């Protein structure tokens, strides 16, 4: 199948294509024609731009369900075919599937061509619509091939990076040859740490017991002093008994 870049019409017969108005009236022999190959016609039906754009939009809406396993691909083509019939476009599910394969093949070809350095840039009629679906897919949009000048520059940068890595590696090897610095403190084993903790706990416990005994003794002494003070006060306040006269 062939597409004219001027009128954007599709032709299945090369002889018909060569004799249509755009080709016969062209002034320049450099007319560029982008070829689409694939079984996307039936009974001489040809896909136009509006029908193809409807197919792309419908695919974009249903593709997520297919990727998630919620919808079979065959069912997707049937749904798209049904939607197109509602719009007045009579295409079967097989025709829809075939047209999609043709679109993808042409899209991949144009991306592969434009990715080659030095190639003249080509455009595809439905490239923007398909970019919305496949722009981040590395299979569909290969990385652009570097030109010879870029490769020389990149090679020079790689050589510089390699030299830097070698210097860094040499410095690391030099550091490895240096004797390790002696540590000021030797490592303590787990059992030694446990013994130290128990010793520290025992000392602290003894200290707390001594302090508690001292506090208890002070409280006892304070109570005794208070009792002695009370006894002395009672003695002083008590009336003294009168002394008897022995002569009487």
C-alpha cells in the first residue's frame, strides 16, 4: 500500500498511484512517497485519515486493559471494530488488526530511518499520534546513531575517563600498600563487656546501699534527738513537789 505525501491518499495499485493528480502535476522529480505494507484493506476499502485516527485513539484507550490482562487483544479489535461501525466505518476486527500492524510497521521504519546519523529527516502522517503511545518505548524509538565526528569526540572523552580511572586506581593501590594505622584502643570481646557491666552494676548497687543506710541512720538520730527534746521540755514544765519541814 502506498501513501501520497501531498494529498495523503492511500493506493494499493502502483499504476493508479503513478497516474493520480499529485504525481502527474508535480514539478519536481524528487517527490517522496512513504510506503506502507500490510493487509489493511478488504474489498477495495481504503483507510482514510479520520478512520485511522479513530483507530489510534480507540487503541490508546483500551491498550492499558490489555497490558493488565483485563482484556484480550482479540476482544480489543472487536470493540474497536464495533465502535467504528457506530461511526459509519464498516471495518471488521481482522481489518482493524491488519491496519494497526501496518501503522506500527511504518512507524518503526520511520523512527529507525531518522535515528541514523546523516539521514535526511522524514515525517510520517500519524507520527504525532503514535508518539503519544510509544514515545518512551525504546523498541519503537531507537537511540540516534552517532556520527563519525561525534564518535571521535566520544572516544576522546572515553579515553580521558579511562585515564582518570587508572590514576584513581593507582592511588587506591598506593593507599592499600600503606601499613594500617594502629588503633589506640584494642577491641573488647562480648564476654569482657558483660563482666565490666556486672562489675559496674555491683559497685553502683553497693554505693546505693551505703547511701540508703546513711540516710536511715540520720533519720533515726533525728527522731532520737526530737524525743530527748520532748522529754526535757516535759520535765521542765512539770510542777515541783513542795519539800516537808522536818521540824514539824
